[in-house]
C-alpha cells in the first residue's frame, strides 16, 4: 500500500493522506494535490537521459520521457522524493538538484517539483526499474530538442521544463 500526503493549492500540507491504486489520482478530492517530482538528467558531457515508460503505467504507457520521477510517499519532502525516484528508476545517486519549476496540474491533482541533475556516472550504469521503464538512451542537445518537439513527447512534462528547453535553443 502506498500513501500520499495531500496539499492545498498553496502547497501546504492538509494533514490528509490518500491511498494510491492504479489510476486513483483521479479520485483525489477537488482542491487537493499530491506531490510529484521529476528529474531531468544531464551528463557532464552535455547529453541527456531519455527513458521509455513501461506499458503498464496508468499515465503515458510506452512513451519516452526526458525525466525520472514519481509521486512522493507520505512523509517525504520534494528533495527526498527526487533522490529516491532518481535512484529507483535509474540507479543514479545525486545530491545537488536544481529546481527548474514548481507547478500545479488540476486534472491530475498534482503538485510538481521539476529538477535538473548533472551527473558524471558511467553512462552504461543506468539501472532500469522493473515495471517503471523498459529502455534508456542518452541524447545530445539536438536529440533532446528533437524529442521535445516531437508528437511522441509528453507535453505536460515539457511544459514544466519549457524555460530550460528554451534556453537550450
């Protein structure tokens, strides 16, 4: 069982929790949000990590995405969630996270913290999490922007990183 803490529109904890089940985020009460972190991974050689979502995911199954990440479990703050999700989904350990954006998405009742991490890990050391991702690849800036502009990109994710991506252009 996975429990999420719920927050109000100002990002303050309400003291309420919500039990996650497949697709249950749609049942979160109006005006309540769960904390989600996503992490754009940049290698020191100026390439970016793309991962392919598992087909069993309830949101965007089989899509490529330019991040690792997921929902915070009860008691986690954004950085703790980001560190855990990054390690679980990629095997990458990082301590420095640069906040790119903090946004709300009413449709999914989500409060997003979107980070950038720069790593010098061996590029072949990425470990994919069973049930989360099925493939990975490193792409240069041109490849990242090609992905961002493609019809197969997750537009809501890219919107959270729009300022960063615009800076790369």
